[in-house]
């Protein structure tokens, strides 16, 4: 069965701005509500630079690489990775007891390399509070920043599902039977895109940066073959 794609029609009265004329006449520093909702997160941060409370709500979005999104962007237009990072951002602005489990499915999908750095720093911020993060992921920039890797394979389907290699990224990279390890070697020897970085996010008052565990699980495609599996844990020495 085939379905037609959704059809969106622009309202002839408001021109797609979703507000009537009276609402549009109200302005704030020269901008009406439609103008503000059309701003990207980065633009809005500059626009509201004199309003700390608004800044504190917007800045976490840039920490997870969503600075390009518009304030009024409909939720149904977000990709899976964007929706997950949007949920993640709310926890970067709050203090918690450090006993939460976060589960994400490939949050790096569609991210620029620089934004992957920001995402790793955001995850580090949560983990520094003692939280645990489970992520379905296969990005090599992320894998090389791990403490522990479990590579499932060696192939997909009936030929997979077995533990091929486990241990630190260096140990997995030295495993001759691991497809993941073959690509991981290139990244560990400087062939990858991202350089080792220190977190730029400020420490949150009341929390210490102590040992943590971040687990990642991947049951889809990997760089080398289809359906390789990875469970990894971020390395505090690299982040």
C-alpha cells in the first residue's frame, strides 16, 4: 500500500505566520512574534543578550549542535537525532541527582564535525554529574573517545551477533578480525577528523567530575560492514 506525502497549504490570511494582524502589531525591540520565531537559536541568543533567563534556556541548545534551528520550527520537521538532542538540552540547564539513565539512538546523525565535538562535551557534562548514558551509535569520532568497546559481528544477520572484540579502543583496534577495529586504527593514529579536545562547558556548582560510565549500543551499519554492533564508553582522558 502506498500513501501520498503530506500536503501543506499556506494560509492566505496570515501568510503562514500563524498570527492575526492585531498580534503582529505588537513588537519587542522592533520585532513581532513572527520575526522572533523565525530566528535561529544563535540569532535569538544575540537578540536576547540582555536577558539572562532567556539566554540560560537557549544556550544549552547550542551545546548540542542545534544553534541552526529556528525558535518556531515545528517538531514534526525534526530528524530523529535532532529530537533526541533537543531532549538532551533540557538536562544541561538543570541540576540533578546524578542517578539518571539517558538513552539515545544515533544522536550524531546529520551533525557537522564541529557539532559532534559540542555533543561530546554536552554528554561529558551530564556524565560528570554521575549519570549513565546509553547511545546507539557508530560514529568513529565518538568511538575513539571511549573507555570500553564491545564489537558484535563479525557480519550481519545469521553471520553476526557474536562478540568479536572488547576492551579499550586501542585493544579493539589491534584485533585483526574486527571490521570496526580496522577503521578505528586510522582514527587512533591521527587519521580521524576530530582532534582530542577538553570540555569547554563550565562545571556545574555542587557536582564533582568523577569517574563515570557511558554505554553505547549499535545494531545497524558500521563504517566497514553492515550490522556490526558496538557498545562503548566515553574516556575521561580524551574528553
